[in-house]
């Protein structure tokens, strides 16, 4: 029941711009939000682009939820057909807290709708999704702003609040828009948030590495010291380890 945050990235096969239409992006968001009603995750930030998407998702505590509500949530999402499973609250708890299970259904449901809508067959997504463990605090804030700046880095808009299919869009009328957007840190791609598997302070990364030391390589680690040093709120060391093999919690 531990609270965990993930930066999730997934690309369209061949980097094709198959999600270029607004109604397609909106359908993706509709499916995403519907699944969130069943799964134990909170959507913290997102950016739906024409050839990929970014999500920042945090797991929610599930142990206190009654078995009857767990079963009801699973049935409402219409994702499981096995009647035995649908009445097994213990198994459902594990599945509804599993990031791989969540993204699998998100991509499958959207793919079926997309192929039917455009009368096509075949794969839509280019392989498995990428997920990076994110530490709470500064690392979380950096990841959130990085995701919402994606349309700016792509040259689509000048301000993140102007991009309709991003979590920044709802902030467009706020007088207190996040000044961190102006930080040059977010105007370029950061390998630490694209290719790593853990993102946070040295203590956080080291603790995860010790727990799963057979999964990570110290020799192939990325070391980004004082990332965002131009902004005092980000004047600290952040680290990330690259993936050697599938990560399992």
C-alpha cells in the first residue's frame, strides 16, 4: 500500500502522428479518466501529443477500501470478463494497484477504438511503455513541469497553458501560474526523465537500488549534479539509473 509516483511515456509505432486530431486526443483522455475511476491511481500531470504521451501518476492507498467497493470499481470499468476474478477482491486489489495492468488496459482500449474508428488493423503503439519512479518533493515538481512543457519544447505553443491536451491547460485562467515554466531547464529534453528508471535525490535512488540491486547497474548510472542550478528551488543533486532488465516491484 506504499504511495509511488511514476512518469509514464509511450510512443506510437514508428513515431507516426496518428493522434494528430483533437477528437482522438480527447478520446484518449476520456478512456484514461474512465479507467482512473476503477484503478487506484491519481493523475498528477499529463501531455497527450500527436505521436506519444506523458503521464505522471501516483498510486493511492487501497487497503482501507471494502471488498464490495473493489469489486464494484472493477465491474464498472468493464475490463475483466472472468467472473471468478470479478468476485475475488484480493486478486482485484493487486491488479487495480498495478501500473503495468493500468497502462495495458489504457493502450488496449484506445487501440481498439482507434482501429475501429479509422478502419485499420495492426499495432498502434511502438512496444511497451516506459516508466520512471519519481521521488516526492522537488523531483516530483520537476517531472510535473517537464511534462507540461512538452508542447512548448515541440514548438506547438509558446505557453504550456495554451495546449488543450495537457494538465497545464486548466491553469490558463489562474493568476498564479507556475513561474517554474520560465526555467530554461524545461526547454530541452532531459535524458534523466526520458531514459532513466529512478529519479530523485541520492538517498532515494540509493534506497531503491539497495532494495532491487539485481535490477540496476551502478556502472551505467547517469549522474546529473545540480540540475536546474539557475533556479534556487532546484539547487540540489538528482540521479537516475538506467534499466538493465524489466523492473518489478
